C-alpha cells in the first residue's frame, strides 16, 4: 500500500525518526515490521524496519543510515509517498511479565525494542559506543540503564557486563549478532531468551529463503515469517 511521510526528525548519529500515514487502515501487532520501497529505485528490494509505534492509519520507524536504501528512504520529503508492505512477520503473542523481563538493545536495535516498552515501567538495558544515542533517548523520553563502550554518557563497558544487576526470567533483545551471542552464552539456559533478528530480508513473505537463520540443531528458520522475534537460545550466531 502507499504510505505518505508526515514527519521526520534527524538525529546526530545519522539516524532518522520518520512518521508515515497509511492509505488503508492497519493493525500492527507487537513484533511486526514494515518493508519499505526505495524512492526512485522501486524495482530493487524493499528494506525492512521495526515499527516503533503504530495507530490505525499511521506508524513510525527509526532508521540508521548505512547504505543506499536507508539513505534514499531517509531523504524523503514531507508529503512524499512510497510503497510499503505492512504489517509483516509473526506477532509476538506471549504474555510479558514486565517485572520479570529484561529488555536489552544495542545501537539501532533500540528500534526493535521501543514498541515493547511503550508506556511500560520496563527494565531496559541499552548500550552504544560513545553515547551517540543520547539525543534519541531524550527525544523519546526514555531512561534506560545506559552503557557505553567509552563510558562517556553512561556506565562503561558492554550491556552483557551488567545483565546480572537485574532480576528476570525472560530477556527480549535486539542488536548486533555479537551482542545476542554474548547474551546466550552469559545467561542460564532456563532463562527465556527472545532475539529480534535483523537478517537481510528479500521478499519478506516466506517465498525466497533469503532471510534464513540457522539453529544449533542444523535446522533453519525464516526471519520474515517465523520471526523477526525468534528463540534466541536456539540460534547459531557463528
Ligand atoms: C526485521 C528487521 C527489522 C529491522 N529494523 C530496523 C530498524 O528499525 N531500523 C534500522 O535502521 N534498521 C533496521 N533493520 C536493518 C535494515 O533493514 C538495514 O539496515 C537496511 O535494509 C540496509 O539497507 P541499505 O540499502 O541502506 O544498505 P545496503 O546498501 O543494502 O547495505 C549496506 C551494508 O549493510 C549490510 N546490511 C544490509 N542489511 C542489513 C541487515 N538487515 N542487518 C545487518 N547488516 C545489513 C550490508 O551487507 C552492507 O554491508 C532491520 C532489519 C530487519 C530484518
Ligand atoms: S525474505 Fe524471502 S523468505 Fe524471508
């Protein structure tokens, strides 16, 4: 369907918050994502993004510019329209006990977590390199336990150094593969661990196998239709 850009705000670390209006009503469940066409390049693959908030005819995304697609999408002007597939992916339908759940994000992985913690008193552990997400946190009025590799605006180190400061029986995390792997290794196997996976997506519809993710038992899952929220303890991150 067509989506129209209503609002856009650029942050210092080349990350852009974009709010779109949809031409048709949408019903976006927790954990689902959107696949957006590239302006001027509509015959190439769409690009997938987590939905950070959604209403009946609007939704927003937080996009980190890393290549041609994200550059062209974030360059869109207010009022410009583009094609998108929304919603995609398997809804996360487990009941969340917020007192017993630890949310962890690294860098732009924050986009995958935002909708889970919206209006909740959630335990949220966030890590970046040098405090480059501070202005985004302030804009979104989020106060995570903030960790930086440099220690510039938060506690120094990696998020995984601080996991044991919290009480939880479930982890929901989004971020680089190395972070997800480290969470798997550093936590007890009885802790439920859900990983929000950001593999490269092609069709987004379960047809091409382009988003396959390997499990420890040698089987494969498809991020676009089985995920993007998958059992993080089963995934082979190597
Ligand atoms: C379900 C899902 C949700 C996502 N949510 C967000 C989000 O909310 N915000 C956000 O900024 N990004 C998100 N991503 C990642 C985003 O889709 C990619 O950054 C984007 O597709 C890159 O497009 P590009 O044309 O700019 O980069 P390209 O020019 O295609 O690639 C640039 C470089 O980045 C690598 N790359 C491309 N896609 C990915 C990827 N998915 N993961 C890791 N490396 C990649 C390429 O191999 C290449 O080295 C998500 C991905 C998935 C699968
Ligand atoms: S992207 Fe085609 S099967 Fe998942």
